[in-house]
C-alpha cells in the first residue's frame, strides 16, 4: 500500500472563521486514534510512517508538542511533511507541516490510554534539518485557494515519502461568522435566503414561468416557500449530470455549508473541481453570481463551472454548462452595489 487517507474530526481544522457566538469555538486541532477499547485502524499506519523527527532526547521537540497538555502525556511520534498538496495541487510554501501522536499516560485520569493525532495550527519547530511552521502552511493554503475560509476534511499520507495531501472545502468568505458555518449550516432559512436574494430581482418573469407549470395563481409568499424545493431539485439534477459524466465521490457542499461559493466538488485526475449550481423556471440562459462566486470562477477558470438548470418546474428540465470563457461572452448588468467609507 502506497498511501492511506485519514478523515479528521469536522471541527478540528478550519481557517478564516470568526467566533461570533460568545463561546470558546476554536478548532480542536486533534482527532482520536484510540479511546478506551476503540482503536482506529489508521493508528497502525501512523506508527509505520518513517518521516519522523527523533523524539528521544529531543527536549525542545517534546516541549513543543506537550506545552499545552493539561495532564501527563507521552509524545509517541512527530511526523514532518516537506511535500504539501492542497486539493491535488502543490502548495506554494517553503515551510514544513507537522503532526504528532500524543498518549495520555496518567493511570488515574479518565482519559488514560487515549491516543490522539494532533495538528496545532500554530505549531512550530526548527533544527539543522527542519523548518516547521504550521501557521505559515495554513495561511499559504488560504492564499492558494483564493483567500476563502476553509475547513479540512482529511489527510492523505504516504509511506515512503514525507508527503501530505490535504483535502479542504471552501466554506465562505474570509472571516465568515462561526454561526453561519456550524450552528445554522443546515438551516432551510439560510439556503432559502441565498436563493431568494438571487432571484428576487427577476421575480416578475420567474413567477410567470412558474405559473405556466403549476397551473394556478402563485402569491409572492407561495413563491418564496417553493424556492427550497426548486433548489433541491436542481441540485439533484446537477448531481445526476455529474455522475453521468463519470465523476464519483461528489461532495454536496451546499447541503453542509450554504454560504460557500461552491455548491459541489469532486476530484478528477487528482485535482479538485468546483461546481456552482444555478436555477431558473424560465428557458433563458441567465443567472446571478455573487462577488465570491465570480472570484472563484476567475481564480480557477479551468476547474470551476456553473451548471444552470432551466425550466426547473417542468417535467423536462434542461441543464447547461458555463465556464469562464462562455460567461465572458454573455451580457452583464449590475443588480446591486455595496457602498462604504
């Protein structure tokens, strides 16, 4: 086996999120490998990795790994990574990234015997052979994915080289409030508000198209209530379309993080690709793009597309792809502007 993938805890590694909840909501920067009688199979793999920094007799490294521990611990292994990839792309950073395995060894403690993988976002260590700076790495990731807030889903690690492939999902604009990402991430209201703000300016001809298919008078309130179901239908159509193209393991970002400019993502030939889904009840090629969606398309013109689902209320909806070149050939108009001093 050349490599293995390890899914980390959901709230353990995120960057660009502002705490607006008043609580101590920070990244936990660790994931259990052994807890009580439960041991994850990946623990064996971590122990087999050879890209380690010698712990024995290295007081500086031991102190760096255990400085924040509140109980008696043992540092089992510290792993360094010189080759760092983010979403399949080589990271532009001259610093190394490190993770380490820590075991609770106080027999009187409740967590005695627990082993965790730790990856503090501010961890640093240097000697004549290594220049580790996790903070520089996480900031380089943020820069490389366009400056967006992001959450890390997993690490992919190699047995014969000091390489780590980091899978991250864009979750919204930089400094997005914590409550918009985690507390209300699955709220129907959030998804509805996003969709309604996109279609409210075209309400007049959207509502006329809807009426043709439902064969009854639709009030503005009823139209608003329909939007989540239309979004759900468009999302399903888009996913089926991607599957028909042979794409597998599609991540429905919209269902988890409705404020992300990305609606779906998938890997192709080792690189992550991004999908933005738009919908209309009409048969017209038109859609709204937020500032962040437009930035994503321009920043990743070869790896980001818009999928427009037209006639979404009908029994025979259609789907059209738009890349940056095709969008640039279309007419545009401003529907809003933020003014500030």
